[in-house]
C-alpha cells in the first residue's frame, strides 16, 4: 500500500484522479465487449479490474475516505440482502 501512497505523492492528486477515470473507462470498454460483442476477454477483464481497484485505493487515500467507504459498503450490502430476501420470498 505504501507504493500507492507514493504514486499519489510523486505524480500528484490531479494526475492520479484522472487516471482513476481512465482506468474505469478501460474497464467499461472491456465489459461492453464481453456483454455486447460476446468477446472472450477474461484476461483483459482481470487486468482492467485490477487497474481500477488500484486506482480506487488511491482515490480513497487521496480523500481520506477508507473508513466511510467501508461503512457505506456494509450498509449497502445489507440493503441488497434485504431486497434479495424480499425478491426471493415472492417466488
Ligand atoms: Mg488499464
């Protein structure tokens, strides 16, 4: 994780936050190729998912929001679970 903090320090916030966007768009493209064009691009999906996760780590560090993101995720997953339980109980 120190390497990612270092990247932020060396290359700066603005450059790294633009990199977040670039990596998300690369992942978006690969998902579209897979779903719309039925492309076998698992290697690219792996690579771009890793790239996005790396950049999201930097984003959380940049804005000092690790804890809040974790809390929101926990609450959100609970909501999704509730919706799934309701959905499945209707069947
Ligand atoms: Mg990439």
